[in-house]
C-alpha cells in the first residue's frame, strides 16, 4: 500500500507527464480487426452477389460508413504493380 501523500505525489507526476489526459504512446494498441465479419461480408459479396450498396442498405448505413466502419477499403492500402 502507498500513503496518501505518496499517492498525491504520484498523481502529480502523472499530471506533469500529461498522463491524466493522454496515456503514453507506447501503451497504445491497434484496434482489433474483425476477421469473421470480413469473411461474412466477402461471402455475401462473392457467393451471394450482394453489392456494397445492398449491404449498406441492409444494415442502414451509407456506403461510406459501411466501408469505413467495417474496413471494406483495406485493399486500397496495398501496393499494386503498374506497367
């Protein structure tokens, strides 16, 4: 256990370092990427011939929201060979 004075000192050190408003960058973790959801979306698009517009309509989102929220646009981050 720590004393009240020591706790106050530690809180002041954390505030001075800015940790009360933002944790250290080293502690940041990437968000999880939902693999099963990608598989479900891919199955609907490839095997059941749903368009992105169809899927967006079904889940009551815009195409932009669906793409952004569920990472449908991930493939645009990969390099492509152009001849």
